[in-house]
């Protein structure tokens, strides 16, 4: 089973949309990535205020949302759940 094309009629005309079907059972690698991402989000939410302020400053320096920068570094640095990723240096950017 592949993609399905759906047609929608509205007041301004008809639109065509290609609908992707997601697998009801994600693969093992996909489950692994989702689990790592969930750990990164939990770590972000648990950050103390001073540490979060440092990440917010780094986010401004990199023109990124702080939580996105944190998550990126968490995944790139393969951080363990009990450790925090290092804030990247703007000179290495």
C-alpha cells in the first residue's frame, strides 16, 4: 500500500493532497531515535534555571531556539541520560 491522493472541495476550489501513510509499527531504529529524543526533551525540561540561561545565550549566538540547540547537541554528543551535553563554542560554528 502506497500513498493515497485525496481531493478536497472548498469554497475557493478543489485541492489535491498526497497523503502519506505511516507504519503502525515503527522500526527498531526509529524507536531508538524516538527514545533518545524523548530523553533529550526530559533533560531539557529538568535543566536548572542558570544552566538553561546559558543555553538560551548560546541559542542566540547560533540563531537557534535554545531547546533545539540543546537537543541537537544532546544527540550529536551521544549524551548519557545522567550527563548534560557541552555547550558548543561560537568560534567552532
